[in-house]
C-alpha cells in the first residue's frame, strides 16, 4: 500500500542560490496575487471564477510580458496557481475564508516545486549531504535521516530568522500488518 510521508531538512544555500530562492518566492507570490485579482474581477463581472486550465495557459503570456518570470522554476509558478484554485474550492465549500493577497512582509516565505512524472528523470534527488533541486542545482543540506521512497515534490521555505528549510513529500510502500484478534 502506498502512503505519503514528509521529511523536513535544513538547507544551506550559497549566496547565488539564496538570491534565486528569493526571486522564486517573489515570482510565485506575484503570480498568486495576479490571478487572485483577475479571479475577483472575473467573478464580479460574470459571476463565475477562473479554472486552473485558463490560468495555467496564461502563464506563458505573463512570461512574455514580464521577462523576470523566465528566471525562476516554472513548476513553482504552476503550483502557485494550483494553490489559488484549491483555496477557492475550499472557500466555496465553506471550509476556509476567502483567499487573500500574499504579502512580502509575511515572516515565512515559501514556494513548492514538483518533479517530473514516473518515467522521467527526477529533478529532486539526494546524493550524500547534497540535494538536487530544479534551477538551484545541488544544495547542501543537513541529512539527518534516510529518505525512503520516491520524492514527489519539495517545498522550500525561508523563516523569519533567515534560515532555509526543505520539506520533501515522499511516496513510500508500506506493508500492511497482519490482522490479529
């Protein structure tokens, strides 16, 4: 039986990698806020929101308009749109409040990146105390425990004190225990 498990590690990026992480966080926030404003505008005008497909098709147009969006990982931009669509789904099911604009002043900043499908080479991999991430390449990290299973995605997070962390979502094969009594 396949189960998902998360591992959290501290990473130690170089100065160049820190700059790229900051750019990626900023671009993810920009895309989220852009589509949130567009969603509100569309909903007020037509009474219907946007779909994930319509938003994701517009990301290349945004990249043409804003060249600095090309510098960052495209998976992080796609996941920002997914987070927005999920937030609105939860809002309409009355599980959460309405999504709000993301702020640069928030003490914890993060972005999520996905890996390719099962048949392609993984973009997130581990070799010793080095972790390979899209666009960042090899980043040194505190490898405190063994990661078992196939890595599905990685969330890179910067907290208020300036420390960086990565959370890896892993798919593991768990054997069912025999039924007793």
